[in-house]
C-alpha cells in the first residue's frame, strides 16, 4: 500500500514539474509589469542530489535531467548532469506562495 501511495505522489510531483516548464513565446505573452506569480519552490544553494542522498533522502522519481528526492515530508528536485560554478542544483518544494515577480 505504501508503494502505491509513493508512486501516486511521484506522479503528482512529476506532473507539477512538467506543468511548471516555461511556455514558448507563441503560447503566452510575458505578464504585464508588476504582475505577481505563484511559486511552489525555493532555491537550495549549495545542495546537490548526492549530498541529499548521503543525508538519508530517497530517490522517489527520475525524469530526464533531474531527480526527485524525499525524506519524510521534505521534497527536493535536483538537476542532474554538469553544472557551472555557483549554479543552483536543487530546489525545495513548499506550499504555493503568491507575490513573486513573474519570470
């Protein structure tokens, strides 16, 4: 039963990540100046998938270019592959928050 719940959770997370991908210029024009957007992740500078896994996080899902890792109720999405110095590799999921400037 736990496996089914975990699989369903990963499917929801992957769907959320897919829905957050940037639309092409043809699909959506940039928002008017001053408009705010919802955000459901926060950057985790200095954190990598390898560091999280060594701290006891489990890989819950893998998508091309990234991993979903989780420990208890904390969930991170981490890029995989090569990164430039000072690039953010992982983002922590959180409750959606309004008020951030749209990018």
